[in-house]
């Protein structure tokens, strides 16, 4: 396999798009590999964006009732604290791994300073 074509930032020819650009058009890569890449020069190494061919892209699959249910269950699971098993009312931050009261129990016991 040869090297990918590399284009300067904002200078890619028509017919190529990033994942986000494909999604905005209601398309997805559809199993195709990366066709080219964009590079934006900067001091600590270039920013790279991968491009896909628009003519090989496929329409986005519609959400079925089962997929909606699975997405709702996954989002609900992100709200459950693994330590106290309560619904936190917000998505548990991955940086903490638990809800805020479990992560900082000493803060919950002390009165708030105003």
C-alpha cells in the first residue's frame, strides 16, 4: 500500500471530506479506509485530519427503536455512581470515577463557606 496523499490545510480537492463533514451531509465512511490527509503546520508537529472519499460514502443508518433504547440505557448507566449505586443526576466525570459526594466525602460533612 502506498503513502496517503497529503494536502495543506483548507486545500483539499473536491470529493474528499472529514468524518464531521460527511456526517453533516448525512453520510458515513461506510467501511472505506482513509483516502488522504490534511496537515496544518504548527510548532509542535502538524495537526492532521483524515479525509474520506465522498463518492464511496454511505448514508447514515437510521435510529431504530432498539438503538434508541440501547443509547438511553448507556446514558443512564453513565449517571449511576459505581460506589454508592445512586443516580447522580449528571454524567459521572471519568476524572473522578464516582459522584462528587463519594469522591470528596469530607466536603459533604463540613458546612459550606460563603
